[in-house]
């Protein structure tokens, strides 16, 4: 029983460090254009810096579909093309497509960016939980394809 408690303490400490490791500081919103009702294109490259370990650049002309929000909850959490969702969905879609970080880290970055962008924590937590429940299918789809959409 003691071994299990020690392992749980180690896991909890690692989870705590992972949460603390992602402390974003972003100043500007990305410059983008909605070229259709379904897609958004980045006009200029956009840099994300979270720490010396976690930073990435989304290339110019990267195209994504905004936040993929299930229809059932869109009235509660918001619409996919809302300005508050653009920055988090840009980072999240890029990370899912490239596999640059784990799915869990990509989801956590999305959560942190939602809060940084002014979303209420409870709403951001709901979005994060939805990603954790349903994001596995698209992540695995992109993982199988590799770096195909960059």
C-alpha cells in the first residue's frame, strides 16, 4: 500500500509541475482572415512562447476551422468563430496537426490561452473537459497522417 501511495505522490507532483510549466505570456492577437464561413487563415506567422521548453511558431497561411465545439454545448460555451476562441483554437489545431506536444499538453495550452484571452475559468474548464473527452479521435487521425497539413 505504501508503494502505491508513493507512486501517486510522484504522479501528482509531475502533474503539478506540468501545469506550472505552461505559463503563457502572449501580447498580440494573431492577424487572420475568415476566407469562408468554415475556415480561418493566418495572414502572418504567429509565435507562442510559454517557457524556454514550450514555444512554437505557427506558419503564415496556416488554415484552421476555429474551435470545434459540439452543437449541443455551443449555446453554453460559445461559437467556433468568436474572437475569444481564435487564439486558443489556432494553437490547439496547430498542435494537434503537428503532434509537436502530447494531446494532454495541447489541451492544457488551449485551456491556458482561453483564460489568458479573457474567458471565465469555469467556461474554460468546461471547454478543456470537452477536449479531454472528445479530442482523442481528431488527435489520433492527425497522428496517423503526420505533418500533412502544414
